[in-house]
C-alpha cells in the first residue's frame, strides 16, 4: 500500500510563517515583507512538490527485505539476536529513518533497532541488534517502518514493511530470594518423606492421626482408642507423581505487568518441574479456569519437559473464573497413582461442591497443597497516606473473600499458603519441612 506525503511540524511552521509574513506585508503595505513572505511560501511549496514527485510510488513494493540471524526461542533473561536486511529499488535517493518495531518487554543490548541514513537506489541497509527478553511469552517483532524525510524536514512519507517475527521467551528457573532454602541448599531435608502409598508390598513408615479422607483399611485398630484413631503410613518405593494445577482465570492477572499472580505462580511451577524431573519423578500440568485450557499427563523425559515449559510460557489470564470443583473432578478422572497436587489459584468463592469435589479427589490418597495469591498484595505499596487509606477501603472486600476461602480450605485439613508479589517459591521450597509430606530434594 502506497503512502502519501505528510507535513512535518517544520513544514507547517514554514508555511504559516510565509503566509503570515504575506498578510502582515499586505496590511502594512511593506514591500520587503511581501517579498520575504512570497519567497518563503514559494520555496516551501516547491520543495513539497519536489519531495512528492521524487517519492512517488514509495511503498513496500519498492523494497526487498528479509530477516536473518534471528532467534526464534530464548530464555527469559538470556540474549538473542535479530537482523533485518533491506534493499531500496526506487529511482530517487532520500533521507531515511528505519525502525524495527519491538515490544517494551525486549531490551536492546547491542546494536540498534533504528537507523538514520541517506539511502540511494540499489543500496542495502541493515539493522542488527542483540536483545534480552524481560518477560515470558510470545514477543512480536516487526513490522519494519521506513520513513522518507524531506531534506529540510518539511514533509515525510511512511512505509510499513510487513516482515513480522515471533520470539518465544521461555521461562527461566528463578532463584529463591529470601534466605537459605531446600532448593538453594540442594540437600535432603530432615523430616521430609516420600508420599506414602497405602496397600500391600510397601514399607511401613509410621503412625499418624486419622483424617476424614483416609481409607478405613489403613486404621491401626490395635493402637487406636475410642477418642482417637491412628492410621498406618507406608513409604513409597518408586518415584512419585507431581501435578501442577494453575488457575488461568482473570483474577490471576492481578498485579503489575510482568509480576502478576499468574507470573509468580508460573515461575514457582517451573522450579518445581525442574526439581521433580531431576529426581526422576513423574510431573504433569493442568491449566484451568472455567474449563481445561491445557493438560499434560504426568510423565518424564525431555519431550514432556518441553511441553510443560511451553505450556507455562504461553499461559495467560483469560476471561473466566476458576472453577475448583470442575478442576478437581477433571483430575479425579485423570490421576492414577497417589499424586502430589500443587494448586496455584485465586478462587473468588469456595462452595460446598468445591469441598465435595476435593474429598472425592483425595480419597485415593492424593495430597493437595494450596497456594492462594493475596491479590492486593500483588501491587507495590502506595506512597502517601491518603492513597493507602483509599486502597485499604478498596482491598477490604477482596481480603474478606480470601479469608473465607482460606478458612474453608483449612477446614478440609489441607495445607494452605498465601503469597504476595514476592511469589510462592519460598513456601514451596519449605513445604517438606512444614508438611512432612513432600519429596526429598536430591
């Protein structure tokens, strides 16, 4: 599509000055002002006409363009490269400004995505730059914009060269930010045990208090009393199964760009995947809001790791609201052996059917750990007292909803952790110490 010449601010100023000088000259009957005004106006109009004629047909068809040295996939925080090659096939030279469009989440480290130069017919221009991806997701580069400027700055034409390129910014494994933890020390944790399997052929580990979700066959009747029941736990002899349930509903979009509740949950989920695969555990992923968005069945291997990594990278908040009962029912039908289920979600309410679905899910021995974002805490604290008071009034109903959900889940004897803009990584890292029911870090 061809473009049309547009007046630049300098062009408008020159024309206004010329016509203004003419008007003043006529009003004052001043020959000098009339000559100056006429000369300036004629010069500007002549230059605009020349620019319009010499750039006639200025459009994408006047260029041969390609991208090269392109990075298609980078890890967040790592460096990629991009090159754009353009050759001008027009008839007349012009003063050019070339810019390769890119999102703010891409930081230019070396080179430049912008070039200002004199461009002759047949000449080739290149933009070469190295960049760093600051956030996960699909980063759209392009189109490349070529602006032809009048030498005096009176006018310009804009040509958009459609040569888009998508760079997948994949997740990095974040470091735990606060204090030494299980992940940083990379050693076994005292008191951490494998997930027990109830049944024959497993090694007895210990006794513990009976919970409503326990199988009646595991009750240690000889050790139990009328007021207190104990159950037998058995040590798992094979690698465990870990499934991550991540809420992709609209409420998980709370927070500042690049550090939303969903971003923080995904960073932690990526860390869990890494350590689960290191110890040869089976790991799976379910992205869910008001329905399943992606399900990766628990397994091992590089293909599975790549599928989970891509799913976490492309996850984004949708318009729906998290349906806990639907997610639990879905997993109850999909999970086979006893599984550790880590739930990163922001349910606005907790209903009785959610509790019932949770009970059905945990009957076979699955263990569920909940990580709820404190949505107001996903934002930076405001500076002045007035803003803080207003925020407190606005945040009150949300805090009440979170409190209701936490109390309801704690009533099911399930571990609950609440995280803010720092994320749940530390809570997950300390999970073996707190619950005595998670895996042993290698």
